[in-house]
């Protein structure tokens, strides 16, 4: 059984992911959740992702595993931020 906090986080994250572009939603294969405790207004949950299209481009520049799983090769556009 989920706690109230877990239910709230699930709801917030689900709604945020729905706001991603349809293309990104259909080709995203990995999500990253990072809590930045250093933000001025309090902690922020940052959600980043990578897509198959970005992976295909990056694997021409580095190894398969680096391109697919190393966060440094993921999309560098702004992630979803929830405060």
C-alpha cells in the first residue's frame, strides 16, 4: 500500500510526464529523477529523459553503452522541474 506522499509524487510526476511532447513520450526509453536540494526556493525534483532518436545520433560519437546510458549523452534540453 502506498503512503500519502508516494501517491502525491506519483500524481505530480504522471501529470508532468503527460506534458511532454507526444514524440518524446513515444520514443523516451529512460527517465532520470534528481532532487536538487540547493535551489533557492527549496528542493526541486528534476526529471530528464533520453529518446531513441538522440541515442541513434549519440552512438555515432561514442560507444553503444555510453550513448544509451550515460547521462552526459542524454538530451540537454530543459528537464521537467517540480518544486
